C-alpha cells in the first residue's frame, strides 16, 4: 500500500496491520486499530486508540511501524450518544 506523506494530527483513522501467518490454518491474520493520529513521520504512526464503545477497553497509545500497515483510511467520528437516565 502507498502510504500518505502527511497525516494531520487529530485525524481519526482506521489502520489494519498484519500479524503474520497463522500456523494452524496458514492464513494471514490482521488487527484493526481505530483512533486519532498523534504523529506520522512517514515511518512511524503514533495514535491514541479509541476506547471500546462498551467500556471494556480504555484508550491506548499505540505505535505502528509502516511495514506493519496493510491499509489506512480516514473514518468519521463516533456518534455522540446521550446518557440514559
């Protein structure tokens, strides 16, 4: 994949990374990260991963190296929900 030269800080993106071939089934495995870009120098992507919508995982700082990236694309912000009374 051709990666962009610049990604503005604060942009919300989804990044799919390769995790290697699963020895059990011989298929490539991937993992997705959705979050806001902190920095991108063309080699290393720093982002704050969004917390899980159901509250099971807090926000995380993630470092992803360009050779791991399979796809990268912008995504819209998560809709704001009203708290239930």
